[in-house]
């Protein structure tokens, strides 16, 4: 490898994340699912209006919505919604979700979309605890 050559894991994938970032996000989601017994997912893209209703509709489309935690991020609209199903809400309070959201927003503001999502997944999974 020569200086300046980009390895395959550092090359940009389709979208805002590199392959390495996508792998890290996938691993974080898988671990959060395994540890908590909940189903974590991310939606990245524009949300319809009203934002919360659009995020809730996406949440209802997830596998087992009662146990699902959806992090919906719309970079173009500069909006973030965290939606939890009934079972997940028993373990992740609104306050916990807001704290995770603030941490994610701080990373997003610094230009680190993947890092913010990783922080959010970790905080939400930590608040949910082990299954």
C-alpha cells in the first residue's frame, strides 16, 4: 500500500457513511439487540410532516414494534426523533431518550453523524439494561 491509498473499508459507501462506519453501526445495533432483547433500528432521511407522526409510522413498520426502538434522523431537516414501543418504553424512559438525543445532537452538530448514532445506540441500550 502506498501513502495516500485508501483501503476498501475507508472508501465511501453509498450514502453518508464509509463501509467501516456502516460495519460499526451494524455491530452496535446487533449488540444492542442481543444484550437488551429489544429491536434497535435507524432511519436516516427526510421525515414527512408532522415529524413525530412520520417517525411513529416508520416505527410501526419495524419488526415487533412493541419491542422496537427507532432512531429517526433527518439531517436535511436537522431533526431527530426516538420512538419506543410499549415494551421498550417500560425500560427506556422519555428522560433517558432525551438525554441520548442531546448526546447525539451534540455529535451531529460537530459533523459526526456515525459517532452520534453510535453514542445514541449505546446510551439507549445501557438505559434499557440486559434482557
